[in-house]
C-alpha cells in the first residue's frame, strides 16, 4: 500500500492531535492527585491532635469508678 505524502501527513497530524489530547487529560488527572496528598496530611494532623487531646485528658472513668466515689 503506497500513500502519497499529503495523506501520510494528515494521518500523522491526526495521530499527534489524539496523543496531545490524551496527554492533556493525563496532566489534569495528575494535578488532581496533589490535593489528596494535602488532605491526607490534614487528616493525619487532625488525628494526631485528637490523640494528643485524649492523652492529655487521661483515661475515661469506667462504670466501677462511679460506684467507688459514691
């Protein structure tokens, strides 16, 4: 099968346009993953602060502690 240069150029341009579009979509998807890293950092910090607060508060009183105080 012999293609003339004009048809071959059109095929190549079409292929390049599709590849560029796929690359743009991939770049957008990659950018959207960055905020999730920040979110997980926020979640980790929040959980650490909650754990610190619970540690500072001390152990929770159990049902037997109320009986011994009365």
